[in-house]
């Protein structure tokens, strides 16, 4: 296996892990992490989870249109599920905002890396 082929598999694995962590983080019945270390840490987690999926998804070649639509839909769905279906979770508009900012930053970074990689090959 060449270094490039190995790199592709590493990025695919990173994308799969990012997706799994995101789904666990937003759909687990209880708080997925330890108690808050400081106020707002959950917003940082939301931002990071969605940014990671957007970045790694674009890096592995998931079509941007489908990836970004799925992430925005998941932002809305996850907060509704948390609010209405998970008794120990609360839907929060600020979590959704952190998700959307994460998607935007992750997509921007992903496009920048993909564009730079395309220019150097």
C-alpha cells in the first residue's frame, strides 16, 4: 500500500470516528461527557463535533452538498430529539448555533485543505 493510499484510509477512519462521536454526543440519553468543567464547554463540544465531521467529510471526498445538508438537518433533528425524546437532555438553540458555526468552520477548513492539496498535485 502506498503512502497516499494509507493516508486515504486514515482520513476515512477519522471521518468514521468523527461521525460516531458526533452521533453519540448529540443522541446519547444522558450527558455524554463529565459534568461541566466550566460554563459553555458543551458549546465547544458541539462546535468541535460538527466541525470535525464537516472537515473530515470534505477531506475524504463526500460531496459538499450532501454532507452540509445532512449536517444542518442533523443540527435541527438532534436538538428536537434532545428536547422532546430524551428525558435527561434539553434542546438548546445555542447548541444548534454552535453546531452550525462548527459546520461552517469545518467546511471552510476542509475546502481550504482540499483546494491546497489539489493545487500541489
